[in-house]
C-alpha cells in the first residue's frame, strides 16, 4: 500500500512569503506528526494530531507556524512570513493510533524548504 | 526535560566487525525507546523498539534504566548496514500522562567498509 506522501518535495521561497506544506498519511492512521530536521540534526517535533485535533503543539517555534487537519486525514503545515532560519526538511509521519506511546511512526520523504 | 544524546556522530568499521551505537537519554518517567534508521536516499524508518525486545537485521538494543542507556549493537556488521541511525524516545502511554511525540538524538552515521 501507499506510504506517507508529502508535497511538494522541494520548495524555494523568499523571505517574508507564506508557504503551505502538505502531508497525506497512510489510510486509516489516526495520528499524524510534523517534525523539522535541520542539517546535521535529528528530527525535531513540531505538532501532532489525533484525528482532527492537535493533541500536542508544544513544538511549534512561534505563531508564524500553524497546522490543520480538518477531516482527520490530510494535514497542511502553514508558515507565515518565512525567515531564512525556517530552511529545513519538514517531515510528516503517521501512526495507527496515538495512545500507547510505543506505536511505530511511518515517515514521509519530507519537504525540503529553502528560504532565500 | 526529555533529551536523547548520541555522543558520536560518525563510526566507520570494516565488514564483519562488531558495532555499538551509543544512546543515552534523560526522562523523568518511563519512556519508550526506539532506534530509527535512514538508508541512503530512503525515508526514515523504524529499526527496533525496546518494548518489542526483538532482533532486527541482527541488531539488538537493551534498555538499561540504571545507566539511562539504549545502545544499539550488532556482532558482525554488513555493508548494507551503512546508514544514519537515530535514537529516539517517547513519553509513554497517554493514559499515564505521556506523549506520543518522538524526541530524537542528533544521529550517527555508520559506514561499513568492504
């Protein structure tokens, strides 16, 4: 079956612009996660959804970052007034549930965001 | 605070040599520990988790709560083991006040030479 997909695979934008990154989780997975990975670092948690609601958004760095998952499937990560420091690979992952603490998370290929 | 430390960034060995990738963590409760792997030009994927207590591709990892470690070991490395390895933890069951989010270490690049 299809894995987690993310679009676009690459995004180049200018400082100050708005961007949207999309994630399609594995069908039937109720939990969806966003991470950000900067060069030479491990993935850093941003936010996760259980169904349509954000269960934990403690990783969002500031109010320029926002994510939605209106129908409990596809999610969009939105970044306003992009800054050069936002440049990173944005990873999405999904898991069957988000209750046990030990669920395997399945990762997408990532979106490489470059802010010029 | 939750933290995962992978003290070495690079490890290069010859095929057939033993490998140990170190991981230490700090967490006040009872975390779940994982090793994720990323092969060249592939996406991040789960290698193993401590709760399963299984060996995957010859790798094992034992959770040592006294030393707060979860080192990954393989007795005889193969060339196809060359990859980036990330240790991660989650905060355990939501029912117990935990969180599903993963906290990752910075990763270690393993190179197995022929």
